[in-house]
């Protein structure tokens, strides 16, 4: 996925109210940018860090810039939680995610479960539909090990329950983790952060929900899903 415009480097002053960040641009101006991430962003939102901004893509936006990348652990990390669905769709279309190939139709945000919408629904004649939930991953506390979640996610546990229900109805269900960084060799659940999510994952896996993880290459020009990661 090519980024919409050249990344504008900046220095993070502070992140606050989850969705706001004061930053200093290269020319010394201090502005407020939108932070498209509701999570804790552990290790990615420390004052003084180098971050990458993009111009706001909505002409009616109140803030001129959107925070897209953080330079951490000697590389860029994607922090925009709105990216993974499109990254996953692009990777499926390109044949990168081998586990979900062979479908002829892809639909987005299809209603299912109890008041939910599945991120991607894959369909093909004469085979069960495949419900794919996509989660963004960027937490790394141990070198080489990505972790999810970085904060408590009751919504994530609900999605796992609904995926399990699809399997019971004879459908296929996949939980796809997209790691927006390229310095990880494996992924694990952050049980200490959200033990309820870890329990929900164990139940979903036992019910037949497939769990897969892919990492990305991240640069100032593009973010691209590239390779599978082991889940440990």
C-alpha cells in the first residue's frame, strides 16, 4: 500500500485524550495532529520520539495532519489502526496470505453476529463463506516478539465469540493479526494486559477459529504485508 503523500517528519511533544498529539515540525512550528489509534501505544508515544505525519485526507478535518508512523527500535512502525483492513484486503488480492486464497468475492463490513460487522467476508461457489476479522498489532516489549492487545479489548473478545458462532453454523472463520512493523519474528498474546482476551482466544481456537499472523514492511513511502509470523 503506497502512502497517500510523502511522510512529514516531526517530533512528538505529547499525546493526550487518546486521539490528539502535539508535535513540533522540522521548521519549528508546533501543531496538533490527529492520532488514529485508541490503544495504549506502549513504546510508541514517548515525548521526543520521531514520528511521521500525513496531511489530513478529509478537507473538512479540524486538524491539518494525521500521525501515521513512529520511529522506534531503529525502524518505522505503523500506528494507524485504520490501515490493517485495507492492508489485509490488498494482501489477499495479491495472493500473499496463502491461508485464504481461492475465493472469488470479497465484501467489507458485512453485518453478522450481534450488532457487529465482519471486516472481510470471502465467498466462492460451492464452499463455505469465510469470515475474517482483522486486528492491528504494533506492541513489542520483548525484541522480536509482537504482542496483542496493548490495552483491554472487550470488543475483541466479543468478535472471537461471534467468529466461533460462525464456525458452529458451518462457516469458516479466521482471526488475522496484521503486525505493522518489520522487526518481529513471532507473535504472542499479551495475557498480562488482557487475560479475558487470552481466554476468549483459547475458546475460539478450540471451537475451530483459525488464527494467523502476518508482518509488514514499513517505510516512509509504503506499508505492505509481506510474511507470516509464528504465533507462540
